[in-house]
C-alpha cells in the first residue's frame, strides 16, 4: 500500500539536501551558473518528490543515512560537517544500500532547467508554452521545387 | 429493472470508436459507447504549468504502467523489447499522440502479391480513399496536396494549409534536398488555422502531453461533440469485462463495471469493439463461453496473434546553431518516404518512413542528454548542456513490421486491472527483417543529418518506449480460417460483432496508423448502414 502524502522535509533535511543537489549540478566553472543546491532547489525538489510518496520516503531514508555516517565522524548531523567531509560522506553513501534513488537526479535536472534564471541564461522564455505559444515564420515552399521536379516515387500497383 | 437493450454498443471512445459512433448516429439507432476513462479538460493538461515537462515522467507518461491511473489497465510487456503505449480517456490515445497523420500507400495493401511477405488486404487504397478524405475534413487535417509519394488521383484533400516547418524543419529540408531525397510537409491532424470551432495551433510544442489549446485533433474535440449532439450516449468510467453470447452464438451485450465498481450488464443487438490492438484481443480472449471456449470470435485461433508495432529508431542531430526546435508541434513538420517502397538491394522487404521531430525543451534536453551520456551530473555538466541546448533535431524512422503469429497478446495469469480483469501480456520478438531495416534507417538518418549540417548524431534503435501503434491482432480477410473479421469489419464467427480498431490491420504499413484506423472505421460504419436490413446474413 502506498504511504499517504508525505510531510515536507524539515529545515535541516533541506539544508542537507542542498550539497547533494550541488553534487548533481555544481556551479559552472566561470561562476555564472549556480549549483542546484545553491539555487535553492531543495524546496522545489521536495515539492515534486512529495507527489511520489515512495520516492520521497527513499530520499528521507537517504538523508538519515547521511546523518548516520556523519555521526561516525563525530558530528551531530551531516550539515555540521565541513564541505570536504560532506563530500566524503556523500561518496560513501552512494556506494551503500541507502544511496539516493536515481529519480532524484532526474527531478533535480527537471527543477533546475525550469528555473527562470537558468532558462534566461540559455535564451528560453521563463514561462509555460501555453497560452502564449510561439511565433513560427511561414514556410518557403520553393524548397519543394526539387522534390516536385523529380516526379512520382510511389509504387504503382 | 434491467436496462432495455441498445441497438449498437461501442466499446472504447478513442480514434475508431468516435468515428464509427459519429457515422452511425445518422441512423437514429440507440447507440451507447462505454469508455473506461473519463473526459479531460484543457486545464488538466500540463502545458500551462511551469513544470510541464516533468509531467511526462509520471502522470502523462505514454506508458499505462508508469502512469498507474485507475482508468488505465496494466500491460505485461516484459517479454517485448518495445513497451506498449496508450491512453484511456474520451479520445483514447489521440489525447497524447503526435497527430502525424499520413495515409498508407497503395502498395501497403498488397504486400504478399508484390513482395511475397505478410498478406494482402481484402480491400485496396482506392476503396479507402474517400474515407481518408472524409476523415481529413472531420479531424481538420493540415497538409499540402501534390505529394509525389502518393497517387495524384484521387487527390488527398486537406481542409487546412500545412504546419510551418520552422527554422529546424527548413534546415532538415535542405539536407534532404542536398541528397536528392523525397520530403514533404507532414500531413498533420493539427489545425494550422482556426477550424470548425477549434483554435489554430500556437506552436506551443506540448502535443504529447495533451493540447490545452484544442488545436490537436483528439477525438474528444472532433468526432465526439458531433456524435453526442446527434444522439449517441457516451458513458465514461465504464470498464467492460466481457462480451456475452446468447444461446444462438450471437453477441448479446456486455458485462461492465461502472465508476463505483458496480457490476452491470448492458444488452445490445450489435457490439462494436474499438479498444485498440491490445485492448480488443484482451476482451475477446476474456469472453469465453460454451460457444467460444478459446475466446470470442476466435475459432481461427488468430485473436491476439500477429501483433505488429512499428519498430522505431530515433536519430538526433546536434547542430552548432540554435534551431528554435522547441517551437511548433512535436512530431509534425516534414516527412520523407524516400525509403518507403521495397528495394531488393537493401537486404530487407518493405520499407520505412522518416518523421521529423522538433528539438527538445529545456528539461528534455537535460534528460535526453543524460540518457546519451552527454549531460552528466557533476563536472562538465554545464558544458554538456550548452552543446545541446536548442541545438538538436530528431528524425524518427518508422519501420514496417511484418505479421508473425508468435508476436501476440494473451491474458496474464497473475496481473489484473483495478476491477480485477486479467491484464494483457505481450510477447514480441523483433524480426531479422526489422533489425536490418532499422540498421538501414539509422545509417540513412545519420546521412541526412550530416547533409543538413549536424556535427554529430545520437541514436536510439530500437526505441523502447515506442509501442504506440498496436495492430494486427484480429486481422481482416476473406477466409475465416486465416482471419478474424471480413472486409467490412464483421467477425466471421459472430455476425453481430464488429471490430474497427487497429486490430484488423493485415499489415502495418510504415506510417502512423491513426488515419487508416479511422478511415477503416468510417468504411465499416458505411458498410453497416448499407446493410441494415440484412446485416447478419451470410
């Protein structure tokens, strides 16, 4: 049976998720584009994941796994670790049974590339396609002249 | 109190069910259609939401198994390299289709006579031509007459001018021209201008997620409003479990579950199946009786056999310049039938068509890029994305599948839908002929991409999530020993049972089948109307 609608991640869980998302999409080398965590996508990703309770529960378990691994290093929680140690813990978790589900990566990509700042960078308008749509220029049908000139190509039978 | 028998009971409100309902409505018979899905509203479609692209991952996936809606039924396609795709709602799979709308070629109806493969249809292109043209008017098809890949007479009629190619389409058209290959603006079931109360296309590019604008011709906005206005009753959230048979061996109605899961019976004088090439054999096989212990209308043993998909290859070109590929209908721009007809030098029988695809949206660019190993997490991510962003164009190769009895639909012994009705199981093997054809198509697709200016290509072949076209599982023919229905859709074994969906295809052609499905449905409806006084005679 599917679990009910999940409760949102708490503040510490969202803070813990941010470096995970930055690992998926780090800042660009020139610093123009932010990492996914830096962009504040933890809340967006949480919201999307909550539509899929099973997946959300897996992510919560993985976040708990980060805290357990942090505790082995003497930290109260994952977010209390320095960035370098966080990276080590994330690598260790990724090799364990509590690794983050692959769909987290998919939804992180999805949330990143619908963010207005990222869309603007790539020249996309930051809006849904409807109801405005897009203008497309009329076709130059003289392009068909060589096709017409060749004549019929269907098989007569 | 038992409900009075209806004159005609149609099962399924998709492409074919809508067409046959509309055509029969003029008889003023009492016609009821049972549809397991529901009406969708423009606001239900994700194209107006900021997260519109994410919806294809789950809620608007083409796979019923991924969506998991109660209106859908699961399909066990674990024994097939191609996954079944469909949608259950008023409009059926036309709600999510690309609306690429070409016709079969004349040679498609004579594959056995011409090439010694498959079988010949009991009718020909000329017989269907008037129904193609009627369907074109009813669906509001956009296109350009004069395509040299088809006979000039009778002319293909289009009530609307073609969908514009856009920068991406013109780029590819020049590539085809450099190679001297055929191409033509797509026949598109998308209104390029306002038509019959529907708004013209605004090039939003969300066709595969439903069209909130109503420009795409799904049958919930074309045939159904007219059919209902003419008296057809459409009952939604009604899932048929089986067709029942009387003592005389004739169909006498159905047993179905209503929206509350209550089992009901509806008696009928004529039953018409319009459930697609998987749903129809599923229901026939689930309708066992003393007269039909192996499933209804299955004395030939062919119900469920000869399942044909169209094996797909997708060739995606990567260009240096922006193509504005996210502007315009996803699957409707141009098509090429250069390799449609059999050429003995190619190493395979029959052929394939090319359907040009627009580029990816922002999210799809990342996800497809990841699938191809071009947009990876971590270091190098932004460089990979920048190389693909608005710089891709796709071509789908749609390969003709040949009928093989071993490719089939059966009932799964364990899997069931939300009403407990056995789910279909698909067993399908890609043939050697299809494999060689896919290889040829990929090579030619790369060639034309290069000719158009692509600096690199990415290929998916066969495409897994491509079981949109479901055909052949209750084939048409003159001989009851080798076919399930006759040349006007009546089951050989049950003279008041008709099939109008893709199940009755004898061969698959190499184009999207919906136009042919609907032309056949109109032909069958006309045939029924012509024979009302002696419909059940030998």
